[in-house]
């Protein structure tokens, strides 16, 4: 007996998923789903599931496990057609929240339905893999996480009572009805009413879909202040990220031992503190280093090639660290994750650091590195027409400034896309934001940001120089740009403002906001689900912008 299920609500185009990342996030957030099948009878079982994706991040299968004694297993062996239903965060929307009380009540909700054919898996090795993958995922953001191996001898007995499954996806229908059809006034009222811990999940989805279209709690524009671009939030950090911040600060305090260190000493401590967080992750087929001779000093490049011998797009990546700290080593795992996740070459640039080398040394080295990579693209296995430039924090500043420099210089342009991870763009940070997320306990304090900015600026007297502070730049005619924004970050307001400036200038922009994340959260990828999601989102975006066929443009002449 074949049965067909049709999702009958929320079928407007505006309620559809914008990207595959929306589907992945929904399942990761609410992994307990209903699997429904019908033949001689209709069965429905709630089960934890995971999504299997292809190299481009597209969901291709659902995996999980049944209790062997579940009668639905027998049915699926003969009639494998099934539907898997995921119901995500939802909330009643009360007219009492609106300034206009003549509005009707409604409901915000998120859901997805997968049409699948279930392939049962009985061998012990596959069952073990499915169980381990699920447990590792569920435990990943817990500071004192548990591993299935801790069960010891009990595991084998329990595993015998399980049947695993892999269900190739034939169709996906989803609905994300999260206030897209509300007026700006009602949109703001809904966000204000949902600003409660127990309503946070559905509010996050409203913000996520608002970010796809540039719609934020308050409107922003080229002349808007930072305060108007970002609502100062009071959400809690993801537990794994809270642990990460405390560990980083404790290790830094222990290694500094109360000493007032000079910058070389501070760099040594920073490297030691980050070392354990770069362990693990994917193994890349080939890792090479090259050196470029430059007036400001030699530039070291590290090249991660996941598939040597093939020509592929590249991401040139610039580490953060306030223009004064960090290196290729502190960001080694992040670059490996990007290379493996997007299937592209990643090239890290170890640029000159302040205060020994203030502005414009680092920027000039970055521009020189991009030129060198484009000139030597064939020998590096890189498609010179598909080079993205990206970085985090100070690296985001340098990436955007390098793209501005390349645009204004004229001639051939090599930067085909920009990845800006919580960049520092030179906007003043208002007092409310400093008090909310720039305190001593936060990952990036207001005092640290002031110090870093002064060190990088050096003797430069024009604080509005657009290559020093891109917030003051004319941002028209830039390549497609991705913004990764941490909600609890001192720099979140200027990132949202910069995104709005590019959008208003006609630049193709995408913005992902991560509630519960702080500055530098990508460094915690070993334990943080949010960090891994952001990396996946970036790899998906890079694949879409660099790895698909497109017409030639000014960015690839």
C-alpha cells in the first residue's frame, strides 16, 4: 500500500526554507521526529534522527534507529515508504502584543516533512555507528560530555535490541512561518513580546529569517547608528561556549601568572592557550607552506588542498586577533574545516602584526598575497576566477579593506566573494553595548577592542580612512558577501550596520546571526554546536557562490 502525504499549510513561497542550512538547523534543534508509515495499519513512532548531507550540504538521507521489537520495523521491511515529520519551535501570537489590537491572533511555527524509503540496517557495525554518531552529536555541547564507550559491557546487550536505518530522501516540504508576512510595526511588536527565555527558540527563527532579507528588530540604513542596527540582547551563551570562554580566560590568567607581558610574550601565551582547541578535526590530503618576500617582512602562506591534482576554488583566510595576536596555527583547525566542508583549497595568510607593524602593513601584505595567489593559481591547483577572501574579527576588517583596495585600484579583480566572520569595521561602540557584552567576563571586552584599534591605527590620524575603518567606505560594486554575526558580541551592531550598507549599495549579501554565540565562537568548534553550524553554513554558502556555474563578471575577468 502506497500512501501520499501532503503538507497543507504554510505553502506560501515566503514561508519556504531559504537554504539547506535551515533544514539542517531545524533537525539539529528538534531531532525527535515522528516516522509515519501505512500498509496493513498506520504506525507512528517518535524517534531521534540525524540528517546525512552531500558535499554541498544538501540533505540526502535521514538516519536513526528503532527498537527491534517495534512492529513498525516489520511493516517497513515489506513497505519501506514513510514520512518523517519534524515539528520545531512554535508560539501563539497574541493580538494583545500589538499596538493595533484589531489584528487577529495567529501562530508562528517551524516544521518539515521528509518523504523517504526506509532501508533497515541489521549489521552490528552499522548499528554501532548510528548510535555513536547520535550520542556524540547530542553530547557535543556539554562540558562534561559522555561517550558511549563508558557503558562498557552493557552496550553489547542493549545494541542487540536495536535496528538501524538509513532513509534516502525523495522529497522535502518545509514551512517556516515566522512573521514574514507581518508589517514592520507588528514585526517589532512580536519580537519584543517573544524576548523571554522560554520563547527564545521561535524568536531566534524570526531573527534568522529576518536576516535573510535584511529585516532586523529595528530598521538600519547607511546613516544609522550602531545602536539602531542591533538590539542589545540578554540571552545566555550556549553552555559549551560559556565553558570555552571560562577556560580561555582561566588558562590565560594561569600562564600569565600576574605578569605584565610585552606583545611577544602575550602572543606566546595566546598560542599556548589556543593549542588544545585546534586539535582534532578533518585531515586534509595535502598541506603546503610557501613564503612571499615583501617590504614589510616575509609573508607565510599555508595551503590546505583536500584533493591535490584538481583545479578548484579557493578561500584565502585571514586570522583574527586584534591585528596583534594569533597566527596560522591558532586557526589551523578552522581552515581545515572549511577546506573539508566546502571541498575547496584554503590558503591562510600570516600577515605582519601590530604594534610592531601598524596600518597599513598588514593590509598591504594581504593585497600582495591575493595578487601572488592569483598569479600562481595554476601551480596551486586554484581557479583564479573563483577566489574568496575571508577572515574573522581583524581578519574580517582586512578582507573587506583588501576588496575595497582592489576595486579602487582598477584593472583585473581576483576577489570573487567575501566571508566576514564578526569583523571589526571601525564603528564606535555605544555605552549600552559596552555594558551589555563588553565586560571583563566577556570574550572580547570593550577595553581590549579599544587597545587593539589604537595599536593597529598607530600614527594614522584619519580615523575615517575607509581602508582603516571600512564602516566609512563607499561599498558599492563589491563581490557577494557573507556576514557571520555572533549575537552576544561587542561587534555585532557594526556587523549588522555594515551588512545593511552593502545591501543598500546593491551588493549581494547573506547574513547569519547566531543567538547564544559570542565573539570568536568559531574557535570552539570542537565542543560547540553553534560553531559547527556556522562553519557548515559558511561551507554551504561558499559552495553556492564558488562551485556552481555562473556567468563571467567583473570579478573574474
